């Protein structure tokens, strides 16, 4: 009986630690300064995204969860060959039809008991516009 109580107490503590860890991860994810997408590599569907991703694409979380990242899979291929992080520039179209120039940084992470791709996006649209204006000015 004593052993069962000890084991039960140990499980309770582990569960509390796991809950704290989950809350810390969720807080970091939601409060990151950049848009983050979690992508399932077999289907290329977005599994999760943070508030900044909603702002970048001008849509709701539910709309993001219907997105498919298959058009970027050629950029992600090095991740499956042992490359830890992949950086590339590309474009995204927001839900208002505006093209955005972005830099994506991707890596494989564990998420919900499976390997997924974490994509962190930097919006380069304004930077590109300023560069083009400087070139025209010169």
C-alpha cells in the first residue's frame, strides 16, 4: 500500500511538472515576436499557429489550420536529410490577396508525440519596398 501511495504521489508530481512545462511552451509560442506555424510533414497541413501568424495572414486561427504548406516542401527537404535549420526567402499571399515577401526559418521539432516542422516567419515586405525605393532614387 505504501509503495502504491509513493508511486501515485510521484505520478502526481510528474503530471504537475508536465503541465507547467506545457504552459511555459504555450506562453512562449503565443508571445513570440514572430509568426510561427507548426506543419505536419506528411500532409503539409498547418497544425497550429500563433497570434502573429493570424496578423501576418490577416485571418483567423481556423482559417490558418486549413492552410497547406506543400508549395514550400522543396525548401523543407534538407530537414529530412539531417540539416538542423533551413532558411529561405519566398512569398506568401495573405487572405486579402496581398503578396508578402518573407523569410522562413524551419526546423524539425517534437509536437503532440510526432515530428513536425516549426516554421518561424519574418515579414520582409516593408524592407523590400524601402530597398526598391532606394534603388529607384539612385
